[in-house]
């Protein structure tokens, strides 16, 4: 009887999980679900973060995806905070905690004309692996590669009755035999596409209050 009862309990648990799958908190729980899964030739697939990482970020919404174009692969992370208190973390710390040596490479201009933006760049290196990382913030409809500037812009937006929070964007690629030039070209193209799409994705957050 105990064995039958155990099997019945396991079957009930499996059925519940099947009918109520755990929510992937990194797949966008709100407006970030509207982020395009495909950017022309770039085709995306959902990824996930560990629950502990999600909790540490204290995000109101977040999205993590892998995009592929031919043999090129990039990863996109978007983290949105309604409150500016939590939105300006330093992404380099995440890599250092995973054993990477972080090599800052300054700023880089991505895109053309009015849609161009400036991103911060660093190289993350550990034995047998190198990654190239671009990142920037969006707040009050403006972009900046600097965390301190993000805080100032968010404060200004809040002071005039706008949205005082911010959105962190990071794109990265693993550097292979093609070298860093090819990696930068891939990130340039992908980052420009993401930057063009984000204003529409973030539109629902405009005008909301924050802490």
C-alpha cells in the first residue's frame, strides 16, 4: 500500500508540474516579452538565470536570450528596474565572480545617424575562453554607457514627472578563431538592431512611477 501511495503521489506531482510548469523569470514577465525573437537573420531562443541570480538583481522584468545568425552566436540580457536604486549595477563584477579577468576597452559607437548609440565595451578572459561584451542603459527615453549618468538621467526624468527607473542592456559573444574584429562586427550589427527595437518594447513603462 505504501508503494502504491508513493507512486500515486509521484504521478500527481508530475501531472501538476506538467500542467503548471515553473515560470522562467528570465523570459520576460511583462513588457520585455515583446522584445523580438528574431532580428532579421538573427534567430533567438529563450534562456534562463538561476533563481538566486534573479533574486539578487531585484528586477521588475528581465529577458535572457541566445541569438544565432549562421555560425555566429550572441547573447542578449535586458534587465528593467522601475526604481533607479537597483538599476545601475556594474556588469563586470558578474564576470569577475565567475573567474574571468576583465579588460576594459572603453566606449564604442554603434549604428548610424540619429539611431547611433555609444556602448561600454570590455573583454572577459579566462583559460581557453574569451568573450566580448557591450552594455548600456536606457532611461527616460535616452541611452548612456555610464552607470552614474544613468542615475542622473533617471533622477531628472523622475523630477519632471517621467519614468525614474532604468533598463540595462548587455550583448556578448564568444570570441573564436575568427578573432575580435569578427566578434565586434557581429555585436555592432546586433546591438544596433536591439537599440532600434527597444523604444517600442519599453513604451509601456513610460510614465510609471518608481521608488
